[in-house]
């Protein structure tokens, strides 16, 4: 059997790994690469094998950098099954449709510009018909139950604690009298986070594909993040400014809203309005409300006194674009939570364009931003950033709070791997991390008794 790494190889986005064996061809994740436009356009049109030859996709979770190329895979001929938890399937229904809308709008914008220049028209990666087609391929699976997607292959999903419905997976492959188990962490969450359960330990395996996003880094405790959120909102409101929070529509937005709800109930926020300005986030929050089976004990206990943890009196969910525009016209203090988290698309771009030059305002970054994204440039506090191709002075305050990340930090990843039998585990492949982070995690794993971890290159293959 052969394992080929394609996406999230020495980079963070575009998760995609291919396993070939006698019983068929399996793709673990099918994620959209996010980064420089030209590079992303090229990489997102390439697959490690002809899509029509892929039998099964095993999907770890719904984040676009893990699921966002499924409609493209379908467009290019895939007609197999996509296995995912019920919550992941419901999230993908909204998220892939939103992604298709963005693909089509972006292509229309580029084509309008190219017509003026006499250039060639571009085609979107996929459209709504592709989303509808691939959603028909989904098959729901439950945590802790083994299933058999192909002859010679059994799989078990366990709760990864990363976002709603996220899963680790263990693939047990039988081939020519041999049995090999390959583990894939997907993205590992953190213990003691609100809303979701803690990550469950994985079964022992012979090979492990492990994320490495925060290798070499340590997150602040959750309570410090909550306290700092209260401080930033209060300080910005006192200046008469707005707090602009770019946040992923799945997971991060709901956690921020939950924390703001707590702080409101505790009387620790100034009396200013809070807006979630993202149609996708509104849809996703409805999905969260449909899946209480994923909630942790903290949220269930909290809901005994507050049965609306994703809503409070001063919170407004914004769908209509005209209502979104009115937020930028207002000069009153407020909090605006809007997608996307890396500031690469969506309404957040308009909020940033209208607010980054005012020193009264604060831009709060609450998660990882990949290189070459607008979010990363804001994190780096560059004096000038480009938004919609136009330069803007970055004069707003910038607050970076990686403690809100849904990814485990280095110590948490080492602890997670530490549940696995080191005598059985032959090799660890590090993915979903920049090279610097992978090297740091490699050293930490070696110190913990797991030597030889390696970050494969795109297209690199290994016989198992």
C-alpha cells in the first residue's frame, strides 16, 4: 500500500492525503488551498489521482481547508462516497454552498476586469450544481463505530474536539495477509474549551499522520483569553471605536459569541451592540443548535440557566447586505464579528477597509492566519495593507489572541500523541504546519520518546 501527501504538506491549508491499496483508492480530506491567488488557483485544480478513480473520501471535518475541494472533485468525475459525521455533513451543506457562491462571484469580478484588458476569461473552481452533486455522495457515520467503506478497509472515527463534528480516524487496511493501521488526527482540538467535548484518544496505530499547526507554541489559558476579550472591548468602547473580529464562521464565531454572552451576563461589558455579520455564520450557528450531542458538560450546565448561549439582548445576526453596509456607515462603538478568519473573502473585507485607518478601532485576530493572507499581514502589523487591491494605512490597534485557536498547541499535541504505543508506532508524518512548526514539534515528539517524525513534501509517497 502507498501513502501520498498532496495538500497541507509543509504548509497549513489544503489538507489532502491519498492511500492506495488493493481494495481501492482513499482520499483523506479534500481541502481548499488558501494563499496567493495565482498559486491557489493552480494548486486547487490539481489532484493526486484522477478524481474518477477515487473510491472513497474520509472527511475529518468541515473547515474549508479540509472540505472545500469536494465540489471540484465531483466536477472532475468523482462519484464515490464521502464519509463524515452528521454534524460535519450538515456544516458542509452550508459551507460548500457559500464557497461556491464566492467562487462564482470572484470569477465574475476577475472576468469583468479581464474583459476591459482584453484578457482571457477564467472559470470558477466549481458552482452550485457541483455542491448539490457531491452532497448526494455523503454518508453519515457515528463516533466510535467501525465501518467498512471498501473491501479490506475498516475505519473508526473519534471526536477530535476541534470544531462541531470533527473527527480523528483510524484506518485498518488488510492487504496480502498483512494488516496495517494508519491514524490521521485531522485537526486536534484542546481540552477545557467551551461548547465542545475534549479530544478523545486515538487507537494505537502503525503510522500516524499528525497535524502540526502550533508546533513550538503555547496558548494562554482560556480564562485569560476571556478576561482579555472583556478588556479589549471595554478599552475600545471607551475610545469611541469599533472592535472588528475576523472569525471563521464555524467554531470561532460561536465561541466568541458564547464568551460575549457570558461576559454580558456577568456585567463585564459596556452597553454596546454586538453584530455577527456573516450569512454563513448565521446558518452555521443554526447547525450548532441542532447538534447538542456534541456539546461538553460546561455548555450543558450553562444552558440550565441560559438556554440561548449563542444569543443575548444586544446581539444581532446580520444577513442582509444593506444592514451590513449600515454598520460601516455608523460611527458608534460596537463589536463586529465577521468571516473569514484569514480576511481573504467575505464581508470582513469591507469592515476592514472602512475601519483599519482609524486609531480608535481595534482589529482582534483570534486564530491562525496563513502566510500571504491579509490576516497574516495584519498580525505582522504592517504599516500598510492592501484591501481589494487598494492600499490602506493600518492605524487601528491590533490584538492577536491565538489562545482562541481551536488547534492544540505543542504540549497538547505531544500529550495527544503520547496515548499511542511508541513500540508499535513506526513513523509519524507531520502535516498541516509550516516547516518551522513541524521542526519544533518533531523535536518535542522525539524528546517524548517518538523519534523520526517527518514533514513530507507535496507529492511525496511512502510504501507502508
